[in-house]
C-alpha cells in the first residue's frame, strides 16, 4: 500500500495590529490561534517598518492592556518572538490604494511588496475597500484565514 503524502505550502500573511492586540487580550479567540500559528512557523508573517512601528506603539499603550494578563515586558517578549518568525520586507513603492483610513494603506503596500497571500484583519470593511485592487491579495478575518489556509499538523 502506498501512503499518500500531502503537500503543504505555508501561507504568507500580513498580520494587522488589531488581530495581534486581540490575540493578547483575554480570550484571544481565533486571533490567538493565528498568532500561535505564526509563532510555531505554520504561517509566514511579513513585517515592514511601518507595521513594526505600529505594533510597538500599540503594544506599549498601558490603558489598552489594563485588563490583560500580560505585562508590558511579556507583550514585548511576544513581539520579539513574532519578529523572529517574520520575513522583513522593505516597501519601495507607495501604491496608495486610498483606503478609507489612510493609516491602513501601509498594510496593502506591505502585502504587495511581499507578494503575500493575505492580510489578516478584523477591519474587513476598510481594508478591502481601496480604489486600487490587487486581485490575488485576499483580505481575511482570522476565522477565514484558518479556514482558507489550514495549518499543517
């Protein structure tokens, strides 16, 4: 009997800050499952200067994490762990997809520069509404990400 071998390709994703924050708050849910998959090397997250700056800024907001079980130091350790798994990508071309929130444009630009499979976000409404479309780039919730890109065992 010949055993069949499944071939897995690791999804290349941009992890939006809102998913990272949600994963670190109590409950964490599917955002935490996506973060865990990144930390375990089952997804390949990409990171660039703008997203790193946003991560550092938001994770440093004590009032946002007042009810979190994680201290500032522990949040920093999670970020360090995530960064160790990320592929660093420089963005050399500003596409300016004209998203409703100008602050989200960098996500599209990073995803395009990295040739990412998806942006994983809780903000589908804004991130998917740009004037400039990239047909191969998906914008997914954490739940959709886990469904579309099942993690290898």
